[in-house]
C-alpha cells in the first residue's frame, strides 16, 4: 500500500503539482512562501534528522523487537535506490550520531488514508508551520474589489512613475543645460571679476581726478537760480574748489578737463553776473534816506566778502567799477550826514571871547558873552580866565557825541571845545568804522590803495571838519578853549593809534596846525595886553581889598594877578602831560615875563621900598597859591620860579 502510494506520486515536485490541482476553487492561488513539496520533503527529512539519537535508537530497537520493518528500508523502497548507512566504529560515535539526528515521530496514525491522502488532508496542512493558503471562492469574491483597486492603483502608480521618469529625464536634460549655463556663468564671472579688478585699478587712479572736476547738478542749479545767501555761498565755495582743481590739471593729457573747463567758465560768468546784481542793489540801499550804513556793510557786504573776492579774481574791471560806485555813494553819504550835523552844531549857543577878554583889558562893559550871529543881546557872566568844570569835557572820553535831536532842544551856552569834540568825535568813530570795513572787505588791495580809497570817501568830510574848526577858533580869543581842543585832538590821535587807524593822521595834524598857531596868537595878544596896561591911570581902581585909598601905601595883590594866576593854572592843568616840544612852555614864559614886568612897573610907583617888596611878595605868593595844585613838568618849573620870587621878596 505504501509502495503504491509513493510510486504514484513520483517525486516531491510532482506531489506539489498534484497538490495544486486539488485546489477546491479551481483557481490559481497567490504565491505562498513555501510549496507543499518542500513541506513534505522537509517533513520527510525531518523524520530522520530531527529526532534525537537516543530516541531513534530506542524506537528502532523497539521496532526491531516487534518485527516491524526498518524505516530506512521503507524509504529506500520509496525512493527506488538503496540508502547507504555509515558504519559506526564505536559506541561513542553512535551515541553522538543519535544525539545529532533529527527527531522523527514513529507513532503517526495514518488511519485508513494513503500517504498521499494523509499528506494533503486539511488537518495535516494546518500542522505545517506555513501560512494558510486555502481560501474559498466567497473569500476571493469578497477580496476581488480590493484586488481591482490595488490593480488600478498599481496602474496609476505605473503612469505616475512613467511621468516621473519622463520628468526626471527632462530634469536631467535641464540639469545638463543648467550645468552648461553655470559653466558659462562661471566663465563670465571670471571675466567680470577681471574687469572689476581692472575698473578698481582705473578708479583708484582716476577717482581723485573725477572727484576734483565733477560738480553736482544741484550746486549748478543753486548758483544759477538760487537766492544769494549763506547756502548759496557754500555752493560757490565748492564750485571755486573745483575750478582750482581743474586749473591744476594738465588739459593736454586729460580729456575730461577739456570737456569741463568751458562749462566752468560759463558758470563763472553766471556767478559774476549774480554778484554784480547783488552788490549794486546793496549800494543803492545806502542812498535810501536814513539808511544804516554800518548795518548794510556788516550784513550786506562783509557777509558776502568771498563773493566779491571771487569777482575781483575773475573780473577785476567790474570789481573796480563797483568799488568806485561804492566810493561815490559813501562820499555822498558821509558828507551829507556831517553837513547836517554841522548845521545842527552851529545852532548851539557859544561863549565868544573877544579882545575885551584879554588879561590887560579893564573895560568889561564892552564884553559880549555870546556869538552875535545868534541875534541876542543878553550879557552872560562868565570867567574867560578860569578853567573850572570845562576840564570835564576832556575827562569824559567815552561820552558819545550829542545827537541832532538833542541839539535842537539844548538851550545852554557852551564853550568852543564842546562842539569841537562832538564833531570830531563823530568823525573819528565813522572814519574808524569805514577804514576797518575797507581793509576787511577790500582785502585784496594794498595799504596805499586802501588809503587812497578811504581819502576819496572822507576827503570832502575832512575839509568840512577843518573848516568848522577854523570857524570856531578863528575869531575867538579863548586860549583855554583852544588848548582844550588841542588836548581833545591829541586824545583822538591816541585812540586812533590804539585802533590802528593811521589814515586819520593827516586830518589830526591838519587840525593841530589850525589850533596851535591860533593859540600862540591868543597868547601873544594876552602878552601885548599886559605890556599895554596903563598902570598909572588904572592903579587906584585896580586894587582889591586895600583899606588905604592912597596907591602908594596899598600892598594888596592886584586884580590882574588873580586873573593871571587862574589863567596859568588852567594852562598848567591842561599841560600836565605835555612834552617839551610844545609851544605852550614858550608862550607861558613870555606871558610870565610880561606879567612880572607889569608888577615891577606897578611897584615902582611906590616910594617905600618895604611896601614895594611886600606888594611883589603878595602878588607872587597869590600866584603860587593858585597854581600849587597843578602837576607836570611845566607846572613844577612855574612853581619853582614863583617860589624863588617869593623868597626873594620875603621880609
């Protein structure tokens, strides 16, 4: 029975084929992990190899004892070939083979089934360690939709994969193109880098030159159309710097200079045109009535000094024309204002010293105290020989000149030094300001050119000042007033030296030439009056404080001594800082000699020698007392002289 069963099956592969034909559904199963033939073969081999040696020996011995056939013989009969068994040399090797041999279960119950039927029965199939493969038709029907969906999904995936493959192919093609473009870009990048390096090298060489000659458009627009102010001047300074840079470059080697230079020349002409309009407008503003010249000079001219210097550099002829227009305007400005001031000062009431105010004059009733042109006959009491508070005019150096509006309201009577100071002080201030402006604004001119320009402006005004000074002292016998004017003139000279304004030296010297000769003339007139004094006829009425009416016994100081003392006291006070080269000392010596001669002549009328000496002593003592508070070299000389005379006639 076993032999027939195994022979009918042939081999394990045939068994597997027949097993597949036994599929109940008659359908092809999905591929399984292991075919049945393999399971059977494994099982068959496992029956002899997986049993331990001890058990196999035991069972073989038991089979032999019971009269059963040897399994190897049965297997040899199935396979149709004898199976060689290895001889066992000894018991230890048999024991080892028994332990390593696979286990085979000898108690298999086949029942009434053949080996083939037994092998393919369901229970036996489930006993194998493989995944179950038997499925019913219903199960396949139930799973059919899933497999169809899976099939469609697989087809869709195939399509997607095809498109992906096509995309990847095109991507590879594009990648090749991109790679080629990258190589091209790398080549271009290298070229551009080389060009960049070359440009940097060229820029390093040409950059400073381009920076020097390039001018921004907004600067050009500002100069051509903008208002002339501080920002406009900044644009002009930048433009001038560019012009200097272009002039420093070689036009023959740099083509850019050839292109830029004509444009800069046109821009220069535009600047000169704008400058001319600006300064002509400011000069016209000076002719407006009540214009403040100093304000216009500071804010209209000096603020744009660089513009005028630019114009002087590029167009000297136009600059000279504008300078001449300024000279003419300022000449008219100062002359008109000082003429107005002169007319106002002439309205001041002044003490007029005439020939009746000399030391030797006794006819006081004919003295007129004020200038006749003022049309008044009021006789004012004043002392023409005493300095008094007139010295304050000299001491108040910082007192400003009187204004025209105050002159019209002033009703007091002044001495000649007051209007002299006001006029010349105002002239000094304005002349100093104008000279400072000329030297600063017309700085490109030399000192001689600036001096000429100044005198062209102030020449008529200086003439007016000298004429006014001459009118004050020409017919006036006020020696103290004239000497005060001399000291005021010296003050002005010192102040001008401190301010470093030498252009007024000529005017100061000319004024001194008017004052000193007149002072000497007046001093000579005083000396002449003393010499002509009629001591015999006026002796009795000329004494002061005498209790005895007999002139031969009256030793009190003479009235003329009081005048003389006050007069020389004023001269010595004004000459405290005088030098030896002044004519004051000589004039004072001549006056003193004539006074001593007058006293000697008067004392000779006395018959008593002691009274004569007493008379001379009293007069010299009075003079010394009056001049005792004076200082200076000339005062010391006079005090020593009268002290010696006093000692000579002391009892």
